[in-house]
C-alpha cells in the first residue's frame, strides 16, 4: 500500500516529451549569504512526475553506472506508485546512505550519464529522486531499522567513521556481527561532517543516519585514534576482524614561498573550522576563523573541495571569492552542479593560472599572491592537454586569505604504528581488489585510504565489498588469507 | 566524557586536574599531549599530559587560564566531566642518557617540561631544573620537580623568590660557571624558547623546544599547526611537538600564534561579561555529566 495515490503511466512517446524537473533551489542572491541548504528538494507531485519519465528499461544501463548498483527503475517505479516507504527500502538494500548520495554523487558521470534518455533528451533525475525517497522516510516515518540476522558472536572493529566505515558497519550489523566504530574526532561522519558544508549536506542528515545505525546496534567510540590510543595489533586481540576506512586526511601544500603566512589555510583546516567547529557562528561557538567579511579570498584548486571552500567564503561575507585553477574549466574535477551554483552565486574563476608565491607584511599576514598564467600545451599521459607557463605572464593580486585545495595524501598515523600493513609509495594501503583484504590477517581496508581522494559512493561501495568478505572470513573456515 | 577525579589550583590561574582516562594512561609517554573540549560548542585545545598512572587509569593535566577555553576548564571541579578527551597525541620525547641535562620551564611551560625532565632522570641523566615565574606564586611544581632533580633553581623576574632574573640568565650563569651541559630542554613562552636557543647555539649544546602552535584536530588532518623547521614545513601535532631549537623559525611561530588575537579577545570579553548565559546552562549540564 502506497502513501500517496499512484500516477498512471503515460505511453512511452509522451513520457519522453516531459522535460526533466529542475530541483527547486534557494535564490542565488539570498543563499550566498546563508548556510542553509541550496537545493530544496522535490515535492511529492514533482517526484511522481519525474518518476513518470523513467522508461523502466528491461536492461537498465543506469544500474551499471551506479558503483553500488542500486535497483534504479524499481525504486523509481515505487515513487510513481506512491509507495515512498518501499522506494526507500529498495534504495537501502544497496546503499546505506541514500540521502547523502542523492545530494553529493557526481550523477553526471555515474548513473545519469548512461541513462537511455541522456542522448536525445535529458536523463532521469535519479539523484534527486533518491534524495526525495530518503528524505521522505526520515521526515515521515523515521529511518527504518533493517532486519538483523541472528547474532554470530563475532566482533568487528571499524576504524574511521566516514562513509566507507559507516556502510561497512551497516552491512555487518545486519549480518549479525557485533560492530564497534572507532573515530578519531568528536563527531561521526568523516568528510561528511568536517568537509562538505551545511549548504550542500545538512549535518542533521548525517546525524540521523548515524543514529539509525546506533539503533540497529552499532557501537560508536569517538575520540579514539587507532595507532595512538590503541594500536591495531592490540585491537586485533579483542576483535575477530577489522576494517580500515580512515580516509585521506593529510592536506597537500604546494611548497611555494610564503605558505606559512597567516591567512594561508589548507582547505581541510578552513572547512573543519567552519563546518565541524561551526566557526560561521562564532560567539556561541568558540572556534575562530580569520574574519572574512569584505575580504578577498583565493581558493587554489578545481575540485569539490575548492568549490566548497570558495562558496563558504561568500557566505562568510567575502567581497571577492575566486577559484584559481591551473587547467581549463572542462578539466575541473568538481561536480558540474557545484561549478554552476558557484557561478550563480558570484564566484570568479581564474583559469589556467597557478600561484607561485605568497607575499606578506611585517606581521606575517598574507597581502598578495603572485600568479603564473598558463596556456594549454601537448596532451599529457592522462590525455588532457597540459598547462604550460606563459613566459613572463606573472601577475600580483592583492588577497587577504588563500585556501589551498589541491588534494590530500594519506595520513600516516595508523601505518606508522602498524609496520606489517603494506602500503604503496604514497602511503595508500594495499588491498586485494576483490575482497579488500590487506597484508595483515583479519584486516580489510577501503575508501580514500586505499584509492586516494575519490567519492562518497566509491568509499561506500568499498565498505560494502569489505563487509561481504569480512563475513566470509568470519563464517567460512575455508577462507584463505594468502598475500604474495 | 571523562570524569575529573581531582582538581586544585597550583598557582595563580594554574589548575591541575587528575582525570579518569584508562586507555590514554596505558599508552602515554613523556612529551605527549591530549586534545579536549570543555563543552559541545567548545574549541579543541591541546594540553600536555603531565603525569599518569596506568594501574589506576588516570592522567594529569595542568592548565593555565589564558583565554575562554582554559578559563572554562579551570571552573571545573572534581566530579565534573571533560566533554571530549582524545590522546595520547604527538611523538613521545626522544629520551636518552645525554649526561647532564638542563630542563628549563617558563610559567606553565614548567608543567610541560616536568614529565620530560622526569623521564630524562629515569634514563640516567644528571638533571638540573630551572623553574621560572614572574614572581614567587608563579613558580609552579617546585616540590614535585625537586623530588627527581639533582639541582633546582627557581627564578623570578621580580626577585621575590630564588634567582632574581630570567631563566636565560640562570642558564648563562650555569654555562659560565664551566659546568659541562650536554642537553637543554626549554619550554615556555616563544620569546623565552628563542632566547634559550640563541644562548646555547654558540656552544653547540643540543637544545630541544616544544612548540605551542595553534591546533584544530591534533591528528595531522588540517595542517593548521604547521611550523617552519630547518626551512621545511612540519605539522607540529604529528611530527612534534618537540624540535631542534636551533632549526626552528620562531618568527613564523609567533606570527601564526597571533592569528586569532582579535577573536580571542572578543571571545574572552563576551565570556567575562557573562553575555553568553547559554553557556552557563551548558556548563551546569556538563557538571551533572549529561550530554
Ligand atoms: C570538501 C570535500 C568535498 C567533497 N565533496 C564530494 C562530493 O560532492 N561528492 C563526492 O562523492 N565526494 C566528495 N568528496 C570526497 C568524499 O568526501 C570522500 O571520497 C569520502 O568521504 C571518503 O570516505 P572515507 O570513508 O574513505 O573517508 P573519510 O570521509 O575521510 O572518513 C575517514 C574517517 O576516519 C577517521 N580517522 C582517520 N584516522 C583515524 C584513526 N587513526 N583512528 C580513528 N579514526 C580515524 C577520520 O577522522 C574520518 O572521520 C569531498 C571531499 C571533500 C574533502
Ligand atoms: C602541544 C601543546 C601542548 C600544550 N600544553 C599545555 C599545557 O600543558 N598547559 C597549558 O596551560 N597550555 C598548554 N598549551 C597551550 C594551550 O593549548 C593554550 O593555552 C590554549 O589552547 C588556549 O586556549 P584558550 O581558548 O584558553 O585561549 P585563547 O584566548 O583562545 O588563546 C590564547 C593563546 O593560546 C594559543 N591558542 C589558542 N587556541 C589554541 C589552540 N586551539 N591550540 C593551541 N594553542 C591555541 C594562541 O597562541 C593564543 O594566543 C599547549 C599547546 C600545545 C600546542
Ligand atoms: S548512489 Fe549515486 S551513482 Fe548510485 S544511483 Fe544514487 S546518485 Fe546515482
Ligand atoms: S536508464 Fe534511465 S530510463 Fe532506463 S531505467 Fe534507468 S533511469 Fe530509467
Ligand atoms: S592540528 Fe591539524 S594537522 Fe596538526
């Protein structure tokens, strides 16, 4: 039984004529001054009308485009039929955090790009529908606790409370294992709570997901740094298996002169202060940030992190907020929607440019930045045309704050304390690609610590795969732990 | 949440806390620190672990009330709770038998030097401790430090107690007296550490300082604590906090530590004017150990 009246299916021809439903959003001039969510979400009418557009393909390519193979036409059909609770249930068979993924997945490169409608028309808004179903469940009936298999008595430690760890925890608790998540920070969620800003992913959504896991029986130990508070070896004496989902938390700097000046932040620090520590509401909250009001902020980089930092700057009152990126716009790794939103909000884009030096005053405060302008040269190994410096094209730009968002390396805390855990030369943990097992018996790993900075859904996919094989390892006496 | 077992002032504005933290007590080595938050909207601040007992499961921290967070902390009493406590963080001190080691603590820096000096003694060093303060009441931990030090020299700026002058003058006096000094540890205000480094450099005495940079996570994730050592960027929370004093760029440390000067003043002012009543409600809940 649905919660809303079903919408009758129109003939295919007519359905393809329906234009894609835009998700309502806050007006750019309003939202650039607040931290509330930009996208407002579909109404039930819009969701059902958008669901009508799906052709229910017999061999749906969209499923293959999704890294966790969500049963896309099935959940969309339930929305059209008005049974949103069932749509949410179908989603959660494959994705532990649909409200998150519907918001932050790069759909244009994954599920939506392969939708059969994409070539001639516009793809079905899979992400928006996913978000709708998950939000509806949370707001109307509460996140449903899944059925838990009978207890196995096996104990699993999940290290890191980001999307990789949370999805592994969700699956393992369902399989009947005893699961504890260990998190270094004082809040669970990883990048979802310290990196991605409130205006893209409200914290209440992450918190609700974490509470649902807790209701299902997952235990959480915050303020626990594995490698320091306890070593992995010590923990393995109490746990039957462990999953490492510790992310890629070690900010890169460019190692150019002046990076130590006051006013040069890593994106991790800038976003952590604003999001996790709520510096945007300084006063009630104690953690400060340099006052951004009427300042000029330059963000170095072209990924999601850079877009988040630059749009955060506008919301903190910056007079000018700009992206400085060394390649051209088509090469920017950020989600298209974020770039589009940033432009609407008034972010400036300085493309084919890279800082070479920061200059400061006698107090050590940042005052300006020297930028080298580039042009596109020959294609490099990745097939992208390589930016090459234009001789003499160096410009000095007055700025007050710079945010370096050029990526993250792997944090060495765990690997330093666990010498028998094999890593590559960048410190990423080496795993067997099929099972996610590491060189250390009983220990699996996945997410950004294995791949380097990637996406939420890939990290969650890795967590799921690991959960499946952790279960195998725990329950199947024939599981072999070979490692070359 | 971690329960405070004991809390008492050991100097003006300087309070010692014994806190239940069995996991941290078990692991912790001299030179390591914790990060804590006093309440749910609070800042994460680093404080050195002054002492610990693995059997009884507690650690000791000593905090000087300088700004909002440390002043709030110093309002807590035995039976109250620390909202969040994580550690032990940072690299343990490099301890070996150097021969004769001089441990210099300025102000609350004495609390940070104390566990390291103790470890130096346990490793077989002849330990000389210099404990500096503005005036008599600012000289802290003297009896604790006397217990293991071979020589102890309290110093005061105003001459109200012990040696009249700065810790650096006392150090210079020791060097001038022809004493063989193999190792110097200096912890305190940045100008003090810089001055010690200047004194020992010409003599080639190995000197270590503990950098008090501003931290956020304390796990290497944010890079906010970075300092310049030997011309290279280091993250104090994971690569330190101790570094070779002769290689530290103290100007950068001083500048960066002044980043939030205005905000800190504002925060303290609001707090002291009792504007944020909301906080007191929070603190009350805190005292009852609720979340
Ligand atoms: C600002 C920003 C914006 C992004 N935007 C998007 C987006 O729009 N879409 C998208 O798909 N992806 C986005 N990403 C990437 C995505 O967030 C990551 O790929 C994903 O979060 C990785 O998940 P993870 O679980 O592997 O690691 P993380 O999310 O990094 O979580 C790791 C957790 O482990 C904890 N930890 C680390 N070390 C220890 C230890 N020793 N002991 C205990 N705990 C530890 C950390 O504190 C952290 O909570 C963004 C990333 C950033 C930084
Ligand atoms: C590794 C380490 C160990 C330390 N051990 C001790 C100790 O044992 N006892 C002790 O009294 N103090 C110690 N400190 C200093 C202590 O952390 C600061 O005094 C405290 O953070 C001040 O916070 P506040 O809000 O009370 O003051 P604020 O008014 O916010 O700041 C006062 C000054 O403290 C520094 N500071 C501010 N915020 C931070 C922060 N988040 N992290 C680090 N420094 C900050 C700044 O230089 C600032 O000028 C240590 C610092 C470090 C880095
Ligand atoms: S999880 Fe991401 S990729 Fe998969 S269907 Fe949802 S939005 Fe698309
Ligand atoms: S490919 Fe597009 S139209 Fe076909 S089932 Fe998937 S979402 Fe629907
Ligand atoms: S405090 Fe964040 S990296 Fe050191």
